[in-house]
């Protein structure tokens, strides 16, 4: 049992969906996250930008509860609860969703079987009734149409033979069906052409809600033209080194990350 | 190693020699069969139980593993538990209890035109099918079966008959007995047959079953054959399947192994005519201290044959999984296409998987390849499923089922495939409740 701390509301009364304090994470001898501080209020969309290798994906994995990282210091409070020790599947049931930078291909597992298993597992963990098959089918149909996910794709094994864009659309489909409280999108724009970027962004924007927060990780500013964030953070060498409004993304686009790579190394 | 006759000397070998002298006077068969039994026992006696220097048996040393041999089954076995195996799979059933065909327990409906005969009857009458293929195998356990066989069943499908209902040959062991059975399957030209071969028995019964099946598949025939080895946890299962496939025939075979303490399942497929295709698949699921050895010999004796082999094994606990596969392409057997793949999935650090693929190619215009992989559950795939909220046990079950599915589906029979996939899921569910 994890203690529930009363840190959900910050000083200004905003409800915090996610509050990360001084988070250090390493793999073996290598420290990748070196004191991350980040607060995401409920209902807001925050972007994390930063050079390759700065630790963005690592942060997303650590938030989702992947094994293999040593959390040497700091805390992750989600919805008022410390979750550092919580296994990945329980975090998912509590409402954390990660759209992977590289979604996995899983041969032999039918996409529909997987979607149903995931939805029902989360419902069960929350003490809700399982979906009936017609209800499940209807939900998938509605969500899939919005994202141009075809019936043919749904019949294939999970992500097997999907193009990069199809995989990303499939991630957003899962997000739409699982209705998370906190969605972390790791480079959802990479590998997408302009049309696919529009489809995916529209899908994500449709899921913006007052009770849902998002952490949008990207290397390029162009995604943020479509998914306009409330706050932009810059990550470099395992820390959040700067935060600002959407205009910060434009500045990074103009000047590149050279300053931050230099600053981080210093 | 040496060609001199040796004296049978392990306790199991001594018991077998005693059992043969005690039973030879009343085993079924005419004088010719009795003579053949004597010759076969002699051959067994010369070889003795296979051991680690017997190349084909190197991973299953019976001189070490077979500590003792249980007695012959009683003449009239007690009632047998009817196994609730393969629910939902419609099939006729030929029931063999402790090596004796039991027509009164069998269900032959849907088999109009198919000839079903007790092996004991054939032995008494004399029948050229007995030993036609097994007689060519140089194997001590096959020789022992020829000497000791008590019963089994012979199925003959006449040319052109399409038997749509699956036929199960259900081997049931009732207790800790020695069982020697021989089955014969002949499928006429252009006919088709779906066979399910099952092996079951009670847990804790140290039975030893030595089963030999000979099958002759005619030209243009189509045979789908699925074997389920789900014997009790103390059983020893030693089986040999010898098949010859005719020109333009199609033969698909799947072995699903979950049972027995020690099992050795050997299959030999010989191409008797050109343009025949064979698909040989395996799905092994073992745990605890189980030892499961699959040995496969594919003999492309003629040109233009195709073979696909896909063997998958999941090992938990301290289990040993073994696969030996040998593809031979005879001189002049051009345009042969043979591909063999073996994949092991280790669910525990103490489990092991040994693979020995062999290609012996004596023709120059062929396409043959083999590959083998072995590993653990893919951590990235597992995390992907966990991150969507699937509990760990459910995620592992999905991944292991998916791993095995390709081999089970390779058989190409939807109804049998579904029933066998359920066996795989049940095995995984049991595994969870144990760990
Ligand atoms: N499992 C790992 N083992 C060792 N180093 C890792 C591992 N994962 C990431 N890294 C290293 O940590 C740094 C941050 O990686 P990552 O989080 O993927 O960055 P980003 O997503 O910002 O490009 C990189 O230098 C990367 O090589
Ligand atoms: Mg990354």
C-alpha cells in the first residue's frame, strides 16, 4: 500500500495531475534522469522538447512503470498518490497511458483480442463490469473511424506489418478506447507525413478534456502547431532546464538545441 | 560402438528380457509373427536400450532414465476415466486401453467405408502392412515394439474417399503398466483423412508406453494428423511414427506435448512419389522436471518434394526440451525444397533447450535451410502489454500462446487447431496456479 500524500493541490489551488520531484533514474551505472522536476495540472497539455538523447523517452518509460530502471531519488505523484513502486499494469488501470515512440509488433496476438483484453483488464482493476461484445465492437468502430484505422488493420496481428503512420494511429486508437487521465505521447509525430500528422493531431485534440492531462514529447515544433500546449518544457541531459509558453517552441525551432546541448554538458 | 552381442544388464533390460520370455507364448499372431518377434527381440537384445552414444538418442539415455519397467497390464482393465480432452472437437473415437483396441468404448460414426480392424486380428491373420515401414527402421525401441506388441488398431481408407469427420485414436493408460501398441493407417490414392492421436493416463502412475504407428499415404491423398501427448506426470512415453507419402500427396502433422515425465516422440517421413508436400509442426509445453525429446527424420528419396518443419517449445521449471531434426536429400532428388525452423521459449532460468538440426544433401539443385532460436519472453513486448493494463499473467499467457500459435495453425485444420490452442491455454492457466 502506498501512502496517499496531500500534494494533489499546489499552492495556487490548481489540482496537480502529475508532480515529479527531483527524479533520478539510472540504468546500470549510467544516470539518465538527473533530477527532473515537473508539474502538470489537471486538464493541461504540456510539451517536452529536447535534443536526442536528453532522456525524454526514459522519462516516459519511468512514468509508465517499465522495469529495468533504478529510481535512486525523487518522487512521482500521480493523482495524489506516490507511484514509484507501483507496477506498470496498475499504473495503466489508474489512468496512465503511454503512446510509444516505437510501438511493438506482436505477432500472433490479434489486434481486437488485445484491445478487448486491455479494456476489460483496466475495467476489472477499477471494479467495473466487463464490456459486452456489442458494446466493445461499437466503441472500437466509432474510435477507429475517426482515426482512419480500417477494419482490415484491426483484423491483423497487433501492429504487424503496419506502416509507421498506422502504428501511431493505432496508439491513439488505444488511447481513445482506454480513456486515460494522463496521456504521454512519445514522438507521436515521428515518421508521419502531413496528412497523417493532421489525422493523429485531430484524434489527440478530440481527447483533450478538463479531467485529462497530456504530456506531449516531441523533437520538432511542427506537432505543436496542431496540438497547442499550455506549457513547453525543455529537457537537456536528464533535467528540465527551461519552461515557458507555446512561444518557446518557436524559439527552439528558430535557434535549435545547440545552446542546451552546450549548457547541459557544462 | 562394438558389434558383439551384449548381455542385457540394466535392471530395465533384465525385466524386459524376462517379460519377453514370459509372454512370447501367448502374444497375438501366427507362426510367422512369432518368428518375427523372436528376430526383433534378438535385434533389441544386441542393441540394448538406447543410450547417450546412440547418436539418434543422445539426449535421451534410456539406460539412465528408464530405471525400471512396470508389469504388463491386466487382461481386463478396470474401468477407465473418460478424459474430458479436446471439448468441442467433433470426432469419431477408436479407444485403445493399455494397448488393446476396445470397440465397445469406441465411436465409429461418420466412418462409412473406412475399414477399422483390431491389430490383434491382423496379426492372427497375417497382414503385409505390419512392419512394412517400421521394419526398415534401425531402432532398438521399434524392435522392442515389434517383439512385444499386443494390440492397436488398423485404419484403411479406400481410394478416393473423403472422410470429413476427424478420427481420434485415443490411447488411454489405466495405471502403471508397460504398454506396447502398434497402429496402422493406410490412405488410398486421392482419399483424405483427419487423424487425432491422443495419449492420456492418470498422474502418479509410472507407465511406460511404447507405441509405433505405420502410415502409408497414397498418391494425391491429403492427411492432417494431430498428436496430443498429455500423459500423466509420472509416465514414460516412447513413440515412433513412420510415414511414407505418395506422389502429389499432402501430409500435415502436428505434435503437441504437455504430458509425461519422460517423452521421446520420433517421426520418420519418407517421400515415395514426386511433388508431395509435408508440413511437420510441433508445440511442446513442459515444466517441472519433464524431459521431452522430439526427433524428426525427413527423407527426400525422390525429386520435387517440399517439406516445412516448424517446432516450438516452451520450457518452465527445470524442464529439458530437445529437438533433433534431420533432412536427407538423396542423390538425384533434385528440386527439393526443405525448410526447418526450431524456436525455444524459456520461462525459467533452470529450463533448457537443446537443438540438433542436420541437413544431409546429396543432390545439387535443392533449396534447404534450417534455423533455430532460443530465448525468454520478450521484455519489450511484455511491457507494451502491461502498459495497457493487462495483468502480468495474462500478458505472459497471450505472448506464449502467440508464440505457439504459428506452429499449431501450421497444421491448417481450424477445428483441430482451436481445440489444441485451448490445450495450450489450459496448460498456461495451470502453470499460473502452480507458480
Ligand atoms: N536501457 C538503456 N541502457 C543504457 N542507456 C540508455 C538506455 N536507455 C536510454 N539510454 C541512454 O540514455 C540517454 C537518453 O535516452 P532517451 O531517453 O531515449 O532519449 P531521448 O528520448 O530524449 O532521445 C541516451 O544517451 C541513451 O543512449
Ligand atoms: Mg526518444
